[in-house]
């Protein structure tokens, strides 16, 4: 009866450097070696609230080491990041460029390692279950995984869409490489495997069998390479493990200090790929992955001795947009279209809501702007994200500098909160979710209400509202932006908009210093909107809605009108 361990990659990444390579070489281990899996299980044993008896753990490791697993792997590709690490060298602060290479796959993708000839008794199986539950990462800590033992493997499971490659020991394997001994300077001369991909084959690290470990020690004794017995109170020159468990527990730093060029108790084994390949067309391409994962939401915290009033929302939003256009300048290509609102031909982006919103936010209701969000429904490109990351300063109308700290960047859904659950601490209220929404900044109508020459309003017989009147335009704009039809649109004044402050709508800046925009009369309106179902923000309507006017705030259903 086979024994298998499924490895679920929770974040779709596997970070692990082969044992004979350095991180900056850009090599990633794939599949996860038996040696790495067993070491993770051993480490998990020490983290259990009630660690198992050493004999039990040793017996389990010896059972796993007596055979080699076959792998069933999900489609994956190699990716990497590069960044600079701060380094303090010779009394000076400098930096070092670091590469992080890893395997990327779909989130939740699963790999299965099957030991075909391994049958565990009840006691060992229970111990394996406890150890697997304790493991939360494999390789480096970025590789979040979930391990689970599988006692029965049906063919249907192995033929799942995610299982595109089968990796098994090569017919010529196991190609053991005995003689893992200290380097010549430390009394040995043997060489270990490279651990790199060899086309259709690859080398992975596995533990020696118990018999192989005995032969290894005997080989060292025959060659006179066994370390002499240390003097009392002294450490041995190097360590040769006596059991498989002791080999799995070896500290890598100790091995380097002792001069080993490999790992005593381990062997390199050739594996061959029986599936299509290590990568697969089923894996999203770089461009596709970027499109799906483009961030749509950025939020800044504002820091200043004197924060700008909410009445300056239009000025702040307009200035933010101008600065981001400048920061995203890309040579002859100009600024990013998501900030400029124009395509490469210079024509306005009037479709698909591609132009970003620059929305000031008053999170504590004191009438001062303390946060700012930048939202784009179609997402920010890589260059736009760089501009967002560099944006950190803004001068107010008064000339007082305003510092900005980017505190959130990602998909807007990740930061959306249910206003009725009061789970809004540290979150932007503008991207809340509620049935009731109330004006935070006044709305300026983009069109003139229809009237006859006598001044009498033209009424729509179907709705009973004035054509292009305030309520009629609100309903049309909500539909245009994809919101539900409201059940109620009630006009409110500035005093009703917030309990803590009272700004009459006329006190708000309602004209952009630069730029155009369709607008009707210079009259500011406020509304409370009620929907049948909860709507998700941000919600901004009317003239200059991208720059701070016409912003609505979600209101709990039980909130008083005042």
C-alpha cells in the first residue's frame, strides 16, 4: 500500500535553493526533494506541544528513507524578483543586489509525493498526521504550504488538471554518490551532485537508506577519515551522523564550519520527467498573470502639522493627479494613461472607466483630510505602481508641506469592509459596503436641468422627475457607473452630511484650476442614497468626481439621519 504526502502551495509559490547552490545563482529546486520534506517533518516534531519519542521519530524517518517517492506536479514556471538589501560593510552603509528565484503556480496548486512501497502502521501514520499539520512552510518561509498524508491514491486524483507532470526515479537510478566526505583540506576528496536540471532529468537530494549510512561510515573508517575522539570538553572536528534522524537534524552552518562539501547521510538521485515538461501552457503567462493581479487600489496616510480641510478636496485631488502624471512620465510615451485620462493618441479615455480616481478621505470625521485613495477599476501598470510608490509629498494651498505614506496597495476587494459590521478600523470607509450612502463632498451636476423658456421645468412622465434635474442625473450616473437603481434619492445639506462638522456645500472649492470637464450650473448638491442591496465603493458622481467632488460615504443602516 503506498503512502503519499500532498503539498498544497497556498500562495502559489515555492522558494527553495538546491542544497549545492547559492541564492543569487537563480536556481530553484523542483520538485521538492525528499530530503527537504523529511527535514520539515523533523523540524515540526520539535514544535509539537507534546514532541514524540525519539525512537518513534527515528523509525518513521528510516521507513521513508528506504524508498524514493514519485512526484505528481502541478503546472509551474520559474520567476524571480531582484532587490537591494542594506549591508553594513567596513563601517559604511551600502547595499547588495539580491535575486530571489522561485517556482510560481496557481494559488492552492497541489503536488503529491508517493512512496509506492511504503506501508505505515497505525502508530507511524498517526505521528505522520501530527507532523504534517505542524508544517506551515517548505523551503524558505515565503513558501506557505499545507501538508496532508494520503493513504489511498486513486488514479482520478493523479489525473486532475493540475497534475501535468510525473517525476519518478530514473530507470538507472538511484545513482548513489557515496563518499560524501570532508573536502581534501579536511581529510576527504569526494564530490557531490550538482542538483541542477539536466533537461529531461533532474537531481534531487534524498536521505541514504539505513544500510547505506552504515556503508558510508564503514567507507570513512576504511579510508581513515573518521574523526578522532575529541579530548574532554572539546568538540569533534566534524560530525558523522549515526542514524538517518541524526543526519536530517544536521545544522547547515555546522557543516560549512566543518568543511563538508556535501551532506553526510544524503545522496543525489537522478529523476526523469515522464510528463509533458516542467512548465506548462496551462500556467498563466507573465502578461496574463500581471493583468489578473494588477493592483486597483492605493491608499495614503497624510501627515502634517495642519491637515487640509475637506473643503479643499478638489484642490488636493487635482494636485495628486498632476504629480502622479509627472512621476509616471515615460520618455516620449508621456505619462501613464491611467493618470492622464488619455490614450496614446491623446484622446480621452471615456470608456471602461480606465481613468483613476483621486479621492481625499476624512476617516475620523473631523472635517480634515487625513487619507487619500487612488483607485482605477482597470488596475495600475508596473510603471504606474512605481509612480505610486514614489509619491510622498504634496504642498497645500497654504504652502504647508504635506507628507504622504503609502499604507495600502492591492486589489480594492481586499480592503472592502462591511460598514454594518463595524469592522472598519484601519480601513478606508470610501471602499466600504452598505445599502445607504451619503454625500461627503458636494456634487456638481455635469448637465443643465431641462426647462422651458418660461423657466418651468421639463418633467419626465415616466419617472415624474425633472429631465436632467439633480435626482434624475444621480440615477443616470449611478447606472452609468454600474451601481444598482436606488430605491430613494433624498437631497441633504452639508450639516446633515456629517455629525462632527458642518460645512455648507457652498464653502467647498467647486472649480478646477486646470483641466476641463462637463458641468452645469455652479450649484452644489448633496444626497442620501438608499439601495435594496449593499453597494461597494468607492462612489463618486458628477463633475470632477475623479478629483474629490461628489464623493459618497457608506452609512450603517441604523444610523440617524442627522
